[in-house]
């Protein structure tokens, strides 16, 4: 399973969260404490927002701990909203196109989890996409495809509803393929204004999710694993939750799959 961290608030240097803390995301890339695998060495990525509406993006296939460019960027870039991810592949080659975050226009998305039986339902899910959204497909991961399903389900105007309907499409595809649905979904995504996150699983083992106020920037972090266990007041997000963070506060609401508005292609 992957590890990720996101931040929303006053502009801070990325290193304050991603490289400097004792259990930073870089440290978690080779020594995670709350994941199935402690090593997340199949690439990394950053998406950050600045003066333009669309995010900057940097991804590479090196392990995060061994890329000096990543540390240099984190030391120099200041942002009030960013997402960062270190990857432990559950499917899909180690390539830049398969590294998170994924972006589309102003949206960015990253994921920890997997779609069970993905190889048996991938074609059905890809065929269910509209042509315009399918043309954005660049990699081969289940995570990118889930992001595209969200876009297809109206992410631009209804973030929580889009995730609910995308989840329903995955579950229905599994059932049609004769599989017991098995989805683990802990993801964060943003349009450059608000930061959203979801924690959900079809079993009792949803990947972890935490949030805390970040003192230095007066903002808030949301992470798959705390990066400062000594000084941070970390709140565990309950399973089956949807989180929306703005500069005015945070809302945590129940989350469940909703009826998909688009039928899967046969």
C-alpha cells in the first residue's frame, strides 16, 4: 500500500511536511509503520498549486529516498495547497504515467488502496467511460482509472457524489464479472480551492487516514500516516467517511456508494 500527505493553508515550504519531520513522507517511503509493506519504492509524485489554476506536477520512478531533485524542490517550493505520494505498486508497471498524483485540468488525485480483481473488470470499466474522458487515460493503474470514473461522474460540480457513483460503478462491474466486490479506497483530491479525501472499503480494513492542524502554516494536513507522532494532535478519520477541507474549516460526513448514473458498457 502507498503513503501520501496533503496540506491546505497558508503557504509553507513543502519540506516542512514532506522531508523535514522525523517520520516524513520520505521516511515512510522506506519505513512505513501503518501499511502492509513498509517499503514504498515504486516511484513518487508531487502536485502543488500556485499562481495558476492548474497544479504543477513532478513525478519520477526512483524511490523517493534516493532522488536529490525531490529534496531540492521541496526545499525551494512554497505552496498553500499540495499533494504528495510515494508508491508501492499493487498493479501496473513502474513508470511515470503510473505514479500519483494524476491531474486533469485543475484537478489532482492520489490514492492508497486497490480494486480487487481489477484485471477482470478493467476492460468493462474503461469501456464505460465517455470518449472525452477515456482520451485522458495515460497509464495502466486502477487508481488513474478510478479518477477518470470520478470525472465521468461529475467531479467538477459534485465531488462527494462523483466518488460515490464511481465507487458504485466499480462494485457493479465486479458483480457482473462474478466477483465478490473488493475495493479499498483512501484517496485525496483537489481543484486548487478545497481539499477532499475519502476513506472507504468493502471490508472492515479501510486504509488509514488522519488529519491534524499544522502549526507552522496555520493550515491542516491530511495524511495516510502521521509524520510527527510526538508533536501532532492527530485525529483518525473513521471508515466510510468523506472529508472536505477549506481555508475556513473541515467537514467530515458519512460516505457510501450511490447509484451510478451511467450504465456499464456490455
